[in-house]
C-alpha cells in the first residue's frame, strides 16, 4: 500500500458506494467484508491502482466490538482510518459503483429506500476525520509534550497534538476489561495534523508544524548556555483557539545532565525494567490489555539498581538516565506513571511512532533503537554510557553495533538473560568476545543483584548500596502479582 493511501474499513455495499462517490479510489486502501464485491469488481479496482484487502471474517457494522477488532488490522501507519459505522444518515447520494461497470445504455433500477438510507454509513466518521486532521478554532485539544533532553548549548524535545480524549485516571482496582478499554482508547487516539507549534525559551521563539500523525519536534540552540538540571519550554498552538477563547498552551520539561555526571545510562524498557514477555506476542498483548501502571511490576531489584547507577559511587553524581523502547508513543503516559510509582529514576523516553496494527509487530525494531541511541550519543560526545537490555530480542546485537560505530562511547553493557536457548547463549558469547576487543564489557546477568554486584566491583556504584538493592529485590518478590482476570 503506498504511503499516501488512505485506509477505509468498508462493511456494506452501501458504504462502498458512499466511499466511491466521495474519494479517489486510486489513492485508497479498501478493507472489505467478504462477499461485498464480486471478483471482477475487485480486479477492476486493482487495475486502477486501488489496494483491496478482503478480510477473512465478516464484521457486523452494528457490533462495536467487532468493528474495534477490525480496526487493529486496518489502521494506517499515520494512525487514521475511515470507519463505516452502523448508524446511517438519511442523505441520498449518487450510486458510484457504476464507475466499475462497463458503459451501457441501460439504466440501473432505482435504489431501494433501505439502501439509500444506509448508503451514507460512515459519512459522519469521514467528516470527523476531516476535522481532526486539520487545526480548527473552538475544539478542545490535548497537547502531550514528552520529556526532552539537551546539553548546555542544544536541546531536543518532542510531543503530540490530539483531539481531547477522556483518558480516565486508572487505579490498582481496575478490572481487566477497564484496562483493555483504556489501552484501546490510547491506541486509537485521534491526531491533529498541520498545526502550528511555537516553542519559547530564553525569550527566543521557534516554530514548527505537526506532521500527519500529530507529532512535532524541536532541535535548537538557545542563545545563552543552559545550566544543569530541568528547564521548562513554553509551548503554544496559536491556530488552536480553545472554547475559552485562548490559544492552547503546554509546558515541556528538558533535562541537562549535571556537570558531575560520570556516565549516562541508556536502558530498554520491555523485559528489562518492566516485564512484558516481548518474545511471546500473545502473552505480551494479554499483559498490556489486562494490567495498568498500578498493577504491572518491574523486574525485581531494578528500581534500587537504577537509583544506585544514577547516584554513582560518590552518591551525588546525578548520572542521567534515558529509556529507549519499541513501545508506541501512545503508552508514554502510563510508562512515565509506572516509573514514578515504582520509584525508578525518571528520564527522557524515546518511543516509536506506531499505528494500532503495528503495536505488536517489531519490524525495524533495531533501526529505531539504534537511531535513538545515536541521537543521545550525539548530544553528549564526551560522555560514556552504560547500556542495559535483555537477550529476548535484539538488544545485544543493537548495542554491539553501537560499540562498532562509537567504540569509545560505551563503558559497559548489561544484558538480562531471558532466553536460555543454547544457540542464543552461543551468539551472545560471540558478541562478548567482539566488544571486549575494544575494551567494552558485555555482562550477561540473571538478575539486578548480579548486575549491581558487578557494577560495584567496577566502581560504577557504591558498594554500600548493594544491601538496599537486595532489599528491593526481596520486597519485589513479596509483592502480590497483578490480577489478570477479565
């Protein structure tokens, strides 16, 4: 499907007629109920450049749950899709399916009233999509700035502009169904494209626009050097006047590392900080759907180990932490809340721009992580980093590639061993040998206490922190497991 193709979830013949009357089908990707079009009609569509996909199972447009499940398969990389709903609007439109028929002097019989009433199903959704994808006055929007980072002379920040969604605050007592609904609402959030964004810092103003996914980013140099610590960038969306008559505003926090920092820490999240069982996509999906940031648990001892790394051997180094993950930006809020609740040191999160249909697919997983790690290294050319990940996916290979490209930038690699397969262990042994040739250690660790003991021996953390890390691990072991019942 071409990048510019707009996906349409079409469930009835009337819905197809409506789409065909309003849209250039050559620029569309149609996801059709089985039996909706004949084979010859599908062939003619494909000849004109339309991407046509016939779903394996029929979807009832009057059953929201079935429609939502179909959305998981049809949402585009930009995150938007035209959806045919089961609430028709009685506005007759010309039957456009005739475009597919050979020229003939014979006229088609009059369309029955029922079909005319149903034919505009989804028009309201199409109009709403048109409104959401362009900035407008008077709509209540939601600006989501992400934690940024920088050095004394340059900063980077990212965020997203969404149509305001009622993201209910979750709690530890939420049922599995409530968690599932909250997850879906985050994944199907509606973006606002092509909106102006102003960023202000030190009396300077910088401008950009949101992309097709509603994302915006800034990478700029302030006039005066920034001091270490947190800084606030004021954001304004001048074209998005809210119901109260004022332009939408937000604040983004930027972290500049302390001058006494000896190293930085770049950590994966999935199966490194937070148990997700990423090697088993079904179990991962069930975990995401059945739990929230109150009920998910970190790997045992992680919080204590990361606090010790942040504090360093002297106890006050304030070494910066960065989290790089293939999780989608949609989960940014719950991940930040999880870090805060578990008392894991907060730092910028660099996640992925994913659509709903891609959430459980880890294609280009390595490219994303490598790109983000190199972005961080580029900001701190004189700093060495500790890389932390797991053996379940590609973290060891990605980190080894970082060593190849930046041999002096990686001080240590800790890999949590979550895959006992002998062939995987053999592959890791070869990576250990490769990075050791340039003076970098790759340590395969069964748990956080083992990694912390090694870090203490290497002078990365204070030896007296080991007792508290063991206590954290023991407390985590005694914590009750999260409920999983729907």
